[in-house]
């Protein structure tokens, strides 16, 4: 998931969480602190029809972009 704040008016988000509606209840699937210009958040794949974003902010949060992707896990091997 990619989240971006509208930075020209300052960084406002202090913390955030993302919830998915699974089995008729909201389950937190990701959380973090500041977002800033761009924040990439990884979490396990979930099947849901709804996502809910919660923000703890210093002022009214100004989110310019939210993108959610389904990607394959890539495993790295080191020698």
C-alpha cells in the first residue's frame, strides 16, 4: 500500500492504521507512524470488500493519494 500526504501544507499525520472488513468485523491489518511525502506499507494478503483508514493528526489530515496493490512475495537468497 502506498500513502501520500499533501506536503506543501506540511506533514500532519502522527500515526495511522488500516483495517479490513473480514467476517463481518473490522480487523487491523497495518499501522505506522508518520506518512510524509510517501509511505509504503506491506502486509499479508487479505480478501475484503472494504478498507478503513484511521489517522491521528496534528491538524486535519491532507491525504493526496492512497494506492493498494496485490503483489507476489519475493524471496531473497544470500550466499
